[in-house]
């Protein structure tokens, strides 16, 4: 199969490497300058993706890796191209927080109290009149969410004063189990099975420190149906109306008062793509083909998965979670393997912001976001140990990673979800 991939900086280059290992022809267009591009020396890129449309044709797949290009994808689909990635509707759900909340409300789902403001200064004035603990979210998805801890919002006020311009949303802070439910949409319906995932967004173990994009994830396809049916699957008619094709994730808080949807992710996330790849038997080419062809319409809505659990660990170096474009190439740290992975083991090491020069792997110092390692097993504990063993196999100057991915689930979240009826009870 021919696949034309388009993104801001080969963000999902590891997916493209996997597709090539599966035997597909892949051409990649990255929008950033070559000197700053991830996967240099690993993936060749093309300068103009539009010039490659004749090559990929109507039988191949055009893949968009990030949001913000939904309207272009809708137009290409109207022209007969098979496009995987998202839609203009999916862009709005993720980029316009207030719109996403309204769509959830219209679908009959209960949502947390929230207030949208055109500018952080207006949110600050409102907070002074309504002190409390809130979550600060930006319509600009590149900006990090902030979860307030101070009972009167003093920490949140500080963050609002330094937030810059742009629309923000203050959401009631809910206590409970944070869990995501996700599935692939093929333009008509969600493919089965859906997944459940538990993200670890804080920088340090024990859920301390600043919020990052993500430090690791625990995920499974088993046991997802109750949460999926109660939440994300109820959105299927809206996604079908929009002709959306791609991955959709809905972040939730689950507590004794019910299930509370928080926000959408309408794209292939990171490290979400990696933690799921470890459980998908037939690879990305199979899934892309199923989504692009509308497999549910032909009575084949299911794809093959592995039972058990997957754990993904994000490996970083400074300045992560900060980002700078001023770091010169000579500052890029070398990355080594104690035991170089080969064969199927390669599928457990997922590069992110890496390049190769004169045979040496290098991580881009600008982001410090090196790679993701994954491990699977019949139990959470087995998956954890497999992922940790692979993390220990990587050596780089100033390397950091969290060794507690999944611990929170084992220490109470699993039992709480079982008690509330959202996960199956333990056997026996």
C-alpha cells in the first residue's frame, strides 16, 4: 500500500518506520526546516505533499498526523482520496474547549461546571469573585493544562497572570479516577474494540511536579466496553455526520457521582500511539486500511488485538518538558543501547525527536523528548517490568524516566473502578 504522511515535523516518524517494516511504500512531508527535523538520517522526506497526490492515488492513503488540517482532509475526501487523521469537526472539538463541552452536553452526557473567557485577565477577575480549585485549559492545544491545588485558587491566579493572550476555560476540579477511552473511527462507526488508558502527566513519580505532555501510559483493550458504550460511542452519529476518519480519545473522571467527560483528543497521540501499537496484532497498515475503507460498513468492525496490558514509558533528557529552538546540533546527546534491539524487539522502541548522523543515534536537545519504550503482559505488573527492562537498556547523558507508570492503578484506581462497575471483577 502507498501512504503519504503529512505533519509539522515527522511527529509520528516511528509509525512511518513501522509501516515501512510492514512492507508499505511511505512518503513523508514535514513542514519544519530540514535542519530542525526529527528523524533526519532515518526517514527521507518530500518537499511538497500536494505534488505526491498522483503518486499515492485514490487507492493509497493520505495520513495527517496532527489537528489543524481538518478542512483540508474533508476536501480531499470529497475529491475521492482515502484520508486518515481527522476532520474539521474533530479540530473544533479539541481546539475550542467550549464547543467540545457543548457537544458532550447535547449528547446527553453530564459535564463538569466550566466557564469560558476570551482572555485570561477576564478569567482572573471571575476567579476573584468565585475562589476555588479549578483546572485551567487553553484553546491553544500546544499550551499545557494547569490543575489548581490551592483551595481559593491562589496558584491558579498566578498562572492566569502569566498566561498571555488567547481564550481559556476554567473547569471545576473533580476528584476521582482519570481514565481515557479511545477508538478508531472509519467515517461511519467506531471500530472495535475500544481501549482504556491511564495517562501519567506529571514530571515526577508520585504525580508531583509540572504537567508535561505525558510521561507514560497504561492501556488495555480488554474491559473497555462499559465505559465506551456509556460515553464515546454515544458520539458516533456526530462523527459520522462529519465524515471523521481517525483516532478519537475522550478523557474522563469517574467517581461515585458518575462519569464526567473532560476533553477530546482527535488525533494520534504521543505516547498513545506507542502504547496501543504494542497491543495491535496486525500493525498500522491494517488499521489505516480498515479506517480508510469504512470496514464497519462491510460487517468487519473488529480488528485483532492482544489480551492483557501495555505500559509505555517516555524517556527524556533536559530541557524536557521545556522546549527551545536555540540549542545547537553539537549539544544533541548521543543515545546508545546496551543490547541493540533487532527483529520484533524493534517494535518496542519508539523514537520521537531523534536523528541519525554517521551511524550514531542523537536526540534533539531542543525538546529532550527522545523515545518511548513499551512492554506488555497478562498483568499490569508483567507489563511494567517488561517496559522498565527496555528503559534500562537505553543509555543517554542525563536520561530521566518514571519507573512508576501503572502504580497508581494498582494502588487503588483498579479497585475503585471495579467497585463502581466499570471494570470486570477479579476472577475467582
